[in-house]
C-alpha cells in the first residue's frame, strides 16, 4: 500500500421508520426510526454501524403505541390506552372518567357514557324516594319487601 488510508465508504444502507397518522389529518408522526450502515474497514472487515430512536407517545411513555383516542385523537401507549366499559370507544387517560366498579378495578368510561350512567342513577334515586312511602326496598333495587 502507498501509505494513504482508504476512507470507509458505505457498502449498504438500511433505514426503518415506524410512522402513524398525526393528530392533524395528512401529517405523519414518527414512532420509531432506525438506520444501519455497513462499512468496509481498512482491514477488510465489514463493520455495521446503526442507531435506533424511540419517540414518546402523547401520554409521555416510550412504550409501543396502543391506540388512538376517539375523543382527542391522541396516541397512547399500550399501558395507558383503554376502552370505555359501556360503549367500547378507545380512550386515552385524559379523556377517560374512572368510576369504582363492583370489584377491585376501576371502570373506564367516556364522557357521554359517564353522563348517561349519572342520569340513570339520579333517576333511580328520585324514583326510589317517590316510591318509598308505598314500597319497602331491600338491599338491592330489585328486591321488594
């Protein structure tokens, strides 16, 4: 060799971009991007150099995307994303309303289902109050004594 060092020139380049639709229709949002470059070294070996970048979801987590909220169109991770227990709409943590259920878990509801359940509960309380002079209620609303 003549003493000059050969500059490492890329033999192959590979890039990967995992994207989804953004909050604004027509815009893309990058979830993960990575690239690899194979280089031929001076010693004759093939070296691979790469980089991977993960981008945060709207919930602030760096986990894989779980889904998009039906109300605000935000992207949530698989742990923060959920569905309304009544209608099944996909919801993020900010748009969900949690109520205590019969078991140890809290129920996730959308705003409209939460309002409907609140109306039903108020109507049941009013009906129970109006009928209380005539009907003796047991522990459950279905039982009559």
